[in-house]
């Protein structure tokens, strides 16, 4: 099937982990490409050789695959590498110089500051008419029109207007002749036939300059769409120095990719009704870039976590077990590898599935099954082991020694023992739960006891009684 003329691009730099803001931009581009039967171009902007690392490039591909953007899909093209197009970048800079649309400049920052009285006023055009030729150390500047204005047609923000007089003659090639990002970006988009540039709003300030470059190179600029900034709970832009922003970190914490995709798609856009939890395929069908809100989007981790819980509960039993596998082995699991029993976990999994909000929580929920003895939480122990607990646990231990080892019977026995001590079931089961699992909160107690077995349960009750006797 031939693709449509719609071509979007995602152009990350391989200089670190995959930012959730980048993931949202990629998803929006992917939705536009797929719903129009167009093309999603992946371009790796790898010209920052000091910071680029090959593993980051692979990390980008892996992260995209995790959120459903697959290189095997007909809509996917690339990856292309910006460094491979360096010759065309230089060629374009010389083309602009030959056409009189750029000029060489040998001004230093100190000279500019001396002339203007400030290093923040922008370039003053001093070298515009000096007619300098290329020489090592001379930057190439674009000759911005003196009059008029640049109107950016933006699908999200309307028509931002930038007076040309406010745009300095900006550098397009460094003193060694190598083109800067602004020009390289335009040339790559032009060569790759990009028709829509969908990216974060932090790039909006560059857009009038890039639009002028498109026009100077004799091409029609793409359609622009600048997505709203993503902010934290203090309404500050998400920062890797302050916030958790790497997609990989969220996946490592036990967020399902499907939940991440669902939540990220809603950071600035909604389907127009009250629904929030929905499969990507439906969001893709409904998504329109024109409907994206320009206001900052709040990255609410609590809401994301709630989404994740919904997705976990919607998994099939087998899919849930498979999803938990990562957290049931080293380095996440605190038990010996040979202590894990897949059959036991399969029995317990349905009880855990209804309670998890993160897959990584599974380890603490089931560790008591595979450890030789439970890991006691001091707060839980002191909260549950109150005066009179020894007598209660002693009677529970005696009753459980001869009880039918089934969930309902175990509950009935503890209810009776608790009543004999003047306790309702909730109060009576707290010390039993801590003695057996190490915690006051966990999976349903009586199902847990049945799966753990009589011998191990009695052994743990004995150990708790011994510890209490030594206090």
C-alpha cells in the first residue's frame, strides 16, 4: 500500500534517557502518521559528538518500541542520522551566502557588548555590509529581513506573529564552517519531505527563524504544531534535575507501557467526552492535533498510578503472571532463586492482581511465601503485638494445629478464638498476619494461610511467640 503525502518526524538526541515529554511528542506524531496512512520519520540528531553514546540511540529505539512505535510498522521510516547529512547542511549554508541571504561576521562577544552596552540585546548587524569572505573563526549569519513580520501557522497556538525587527541576524554556521542546529534541522526536514512538525513548545522561539530559512531555501515551510509544556505539581516545567522524567524509570517501577501510553496521550488532549481509560487504537482514531490544548499539562503521578492499577486489573491471569516475572527474580526478589515456586505464585496471583497499582509491588505482597521466615516491619510489629497478644497467638496456634486447612475454616477458627478474647475478627487477625507475613497490610489472610500451608504457618506462629516471650 502506498503511503499518503503526510510525513511527520520525531527527532531526539541520543544524549540520555527517554524523556516522558519526548514520548508524548512521539505518540502524537505516530497518531497523525497512522491515522492519515502517512509516514513517521525517526531522525537521530547526533551531531553533539561530545554527549552522544550509541547505547542512547538503542535506548530510543527500545523506548519507542515499548510504547508501541515499532520499526516493523509500514508507517515507520528510519532511523536517519543527522550526522550523515553534514555535507548537505554545509551546502545549504553556502547557498544562502551565495544568494546574499547570509554574511560572515568576525565580531566577538566582548565587542558586541562594548557596542551595545549589554550581552543580552542580540546581534546589532555590525558586519552586514562589510563584505567579509569566509575565514577561520568567522561565523555565518542569516540576513533577517528588516521589515515585515513572520507569521507562524500553528495548529495548536493559532498564528503567533513575530516582527522581523525583533529577530536578530542569527548564526547558521560556526567559525569552522559547521552549520548549527537551526539550519541542520531545516535542511533535514526539507530533504526528508516533512510536511508537519509536531514538537514541544520550547521550540516555538526557534520557529520564526526556521520558517525564514525554509523560505530562503525556496521551500514551503511545514505545518507547525507546538505542544504544551508538561509541568510538575508545583507547575514547574518537568526537569531531569528535579523530577523523575525518564520513561525507562517508570517502566522499571512497574508501570505498564499501555498505561503510560494512555496517560501520555491525555497530556494536552482529550477525546471530547468523559472517558479517560481507553486503548491506544481508539485514541489514535479520535486524535486530532488541532484539538490539543495550548495550556501547560500537569504530569500527575497519582493519576498515572491510578491508570496503571486499572490496566493491571484488566490483564488476563496469564498476562498478569507474565508481567510480574521481572520482579520475581534477582535483583528485585529477596528470596533464593530455588525458593520460588511458580505453582504457588499462580495460586496467589489473582489475589494480588486486584490490589496492585505498580507491578513492582508484587515482591512485597508475596515474599512471605518464598522466604524462610518473614521480614518484619518494626512499625507493623509494634502496632499488632499489643498486650494480650501472646495468649491470643497461643490459642490460635493450638486451634490451627487441628483445623481443616481451608480458607473458610481458617477464618471461622480465628473468628471463634478472637471472640473468646473479646476481639472482633479485624483485631484478632492483625497479630496473626504480622507473625506469618511480617506486615499488617497484604493479601487476604486466610487464602494466604491456606497457600502457605499448615506446617509453615505453625512454625511462624511459634517463632512469633518465642520473640514475644523474650521481650
